[in-house]
């Protein structure tokens, strides 16, 4: 009885339009030469040709785990997700320390299936087999698992992973920004600010860095500098609704009520489903004893996903 993987290999041959078999009979290229040809075609996004070459490499050397890994990329890009997974599993079956295939498996489970437990398992396997990667090894498992932990709200784990990723690539401004986000989420605003200052010095044109800096400064109660940082974010990306909403909070904290309302209005104009802007504008209306407007905003906040608005509605909106 044929295994499922053998069946998949037959599919690969068909996907290559028979080219792999024909080439193996008519020329004397080595598996390594086919592999290099496949990488060249893959770089140029010629997936059918790349698949043909990688299949020929595997046909010449059934234990060519690198070829399985690269073949999986062709299959993934052409929508054959299950086949890509089987190729990656075959690669680590042949070479259990091949971290690239573990990373790729994790990516597929995370992005295509939202199977976060499996994604964490495979990122962890990549780290297990290569726990002290050098920058040039391109093992991004710490970085990717850290991002996933952050998205799942597991911020302390995210900080640990992103710290390890930064040890590998200390001048990566995006990593510093991502760790700063997790630090902000855990109340470590001063540490976040250190990361963001370095990120900005490395790449001063990223609006998100100034946006997150504004958050750190707001919670450190330096409202003037928070406004300054968030204004810089707006100058770099004037269409990002949340920047106006955050700056409005800082204006409100400085009793600059008119400026706060202007920014809340702009945030909602840019994103009519910005629940946070509705919620915070509602609080400002409530503080000004304008309960009808407050309740209208809180109902909008609830409609667009801010479930905390229910408590304010129940308390103030009869």
C-alpha cells in the first residue's frame, strides 16, 4: 500500500508537468545543481519550474531535506497547503535539527489555520534544535514566537523571546518596537521608552515608533511630550485613526478640551468603527455632564466591540 507521502510525490510529478522525470532521463545534472536551479526559479516566482527542479533534486537524492523545504515553499505559494506541510514534515524527519522547516511549519499553522498551539510547538522545536543562533543562520523562531505571544496577550513570554531575538540582532528597530509594545502592556513604561528611543535613532521615519512612544509617555504622565511624540506619528502617517484618539487623551489630561474633541472627531472620521475613540469621547462628554452625547458614544463603542461600555451605559444611560 502506498503511503500518503508517496501519493503526494505523485501529485508533485503531475504538478511539474512531467518535467522532473524527463530531465532525469535526458541530462546528468546532480541533485545539487537541480536544487540551485530551483532556488533561482523560486526567487523569480516561477513556481512550476522551481517545483520541477526541486522534484528532480529529490528524485536524485531522496534524503535531500533542503529540497523538500524549498519545494514546500513552491507548494505553499500555489495554494497546496497540505502538501507543503507534508514536505516540511518530511524534511525534519530526514534531518531533525533543520530549524528552517520547523519555522515554516509554525508559520503555516499560525497564519493559515490559527492553530496557535501547533505554531508555538514548532517555533519551540526550532529554538530547541538551534538555541543560540547566529544572525546569519536566519533562525527567526524567537522573533516569531515572541510576536505570537504578544498577539495572544502573553506579554511576559513575548518580552523574553524578543529579548533573545534582540541579542541575535541588536540593531533591529522593529524588534525593539515590538518589545516596547509588550513592555507597555506590562506597565514597564520606562523600559519601553528606552527601546523606542533606540528604535527611533535607528529608523526615524516609522510612525508606529512615535505612536508607541506617545503611549509610554502618557502613562508616565508626561502629557506634553506624549502629545509631541504622537503629533510626530501623525505627521508621518496622517491617516491612522488611533494616533488622533491617543493624542486626544493627552489633550484631555492637560484640560485642552477643545483640542481633545477635535482629535476624537478626526479619529472617528478616519475610522467610524474606532470603539476606543467613542469610549473616550463618551467619558469626556460625561465629565462635562453631557450625558446624552456620552451615552450615544458609549453605545457606538459597544456596537464596535468595546464590551466595557456596557457598564457605563447601565450606570448612566437610563
